[in-house]
C-alpha cells in the first residue's frame, strides 16, 4: 500500500498582485532562469526511495472568490489576472525568494530542454523545419489529482 499523499496548507497563497519587481523587469538569460528553477529542487532524483513526494496543493472555489465582496481584502483572482497580463517577468520570486503558489494550476513541474523541429511543417518561424531553441516550460494540472491513473481534466 502506498503512503498517503502529503497536502500543503491550503491557506497559503502567494502574492498575486503586480509588484515593483514585475514592473522593473529587464529580461533574463536562459541560464539565469534555469539556475533559479534548480536552486531549490524538491529532490535530486525523481522517485528515489529516500526522496519525499512532490507537494500537492488544493484547488477550490473559495480561493478564487477571496476578496470578491467589498469587505476589505482585494479580489485575488483579479490581481493575479492583472499580473499575468501586465508582467513580462520570467521569474516570480515571492517573499521567501523560492517562488509562489498559483491560484490556477498550482500543481506543476518545470521542464527544460531544446526545441527542435525535425519534421516538415507548413508553418514558419520556430515551427519551420530545422528550427532550434532553448526551452523552459511549466507543465501543470488544473486539479489536485496528480497521481498516475487519475483523471486530470475533462
């Protein structure tokens, strides 16, 4: 029988609003972003016996509705939306300099590698045959169902 899935405190939500750091973004090099991603890994070998499982964040409606009524707090989802649209920053540090928890798609991993188009396509730019580039992407699920064999999104 497998061990229970650890849950992360659902009350913790990162700084959702646009910050001065977002406004003063000057660009990043691939290596700088990659170094930041791997600076505090959850573990060194995925699936190793001694390594803890990835954290799993809850996803629920009250988190999105926090601040929707004019009772003093700001509507967090609206703040997060403004930040996403208005910021070009590659990294979102958070107060502890280790990132922040997202309201939408909080369970995810980062992928790094090389983008290569090796087959013929009808497209141009980065989608034309022979295109190559360095890649950093985030792969996430919408819900806390992160285990093999569980439906993630319909």
